[in-house]
C-alpha cells in the first residue's frame, strides 16, 4: 500500500447526501475480486448516459455533461468533497478500489458509513471528517474558485486551503500509523514474517505428519 503523508490536490465536489456504494460502483461490476479495473466505472450511472456493463468500451460511451467529474474543471481531481453519510449501503470494498484507481487519495465528508470508512484506510485512502459548516464553506469556495485545491497533512492532522485557512481533523492513531507507513493488513502481517517462519519451522519438527512430503 502506498504511504500517505502529505497530499495537495484538486478538489471535486459531489454535492449529494447518502451516496451509497451502488452509486459509487454499480453491482454489475462486482464480478472481479482483483483491485484493478474499476476506475473507469466509478459513479457509472451518473457518469454515462447509457447503461454500463463489464467489458464495455467506456471510451465510446456517451458522457453525462452535467456530472461533476465530466467537467473539464475537475479533471485530475484527487480529493473528493462529499456530504454526510458517504459510502452507505452494502459493504463492497470495490467502492474504495474504484475511487482509488480513479485517482482519489482523500475523501472529505461530515460523516461516513462505518464499513466504507474502514475500507478506505485499508486501501490507502484517507477518509477525514470535518463539521458540516466547514464542509458548506468548502463547497462555496470550490464553486467560486476554478482550480481549487487543498493540502492535507496527515502527521499534523490538518487541512489547509489556498488562502491559508487551516482545519484540524481527528484520526485513530493506529489507522494513522498504518497510512503513514503504507501498511495494509498484509503489510502488518509481514512485519512478523521472521516469527511466522520460525513457528512453521518448529511445527514441522514437532508435528511432521501435518506437512506431507
């Protein structure tokens, strides 16, 4: 997993409450357990004017000109600003895979669905909570300022605007440690690789019948 320390990026606003995981990545794209290939279908039903299906050539599909991510102003955005209860609905981890593959490293919202929130940290995406009033102000600033970007400093737990205003956010210390060091569940386990190998070697001696030749 890629480390997350400090990130400055263009912000794209999704001005909807209760955006569920089926809106983030529709159910027909959940056939794969690989973490890649979902970015082109992020927000598929909002992003395109036709019905999406696995294997369809997205480059030939008609884009919805009213959808924010199709606006040239937000091309290359890597920070997503959302309303409350983002990521609600089913527990599909694919939703975070799609967001990360598209290019989002930070999602800012007044609140997140619990499972989605946990999945973000497990996949190197920082989900941070700011109060609704601050979020309202950011939506207004983005609308008024093309190219609006934010700087997120995980170590300092701050979000800084182009004008120099700074907001603090809370984050669990263990999740913070994992992001700063690029540790997903596998990475955490591999920190104990020597102990695991020693245990397996000992078990081969103690119970050889468990290990067929």
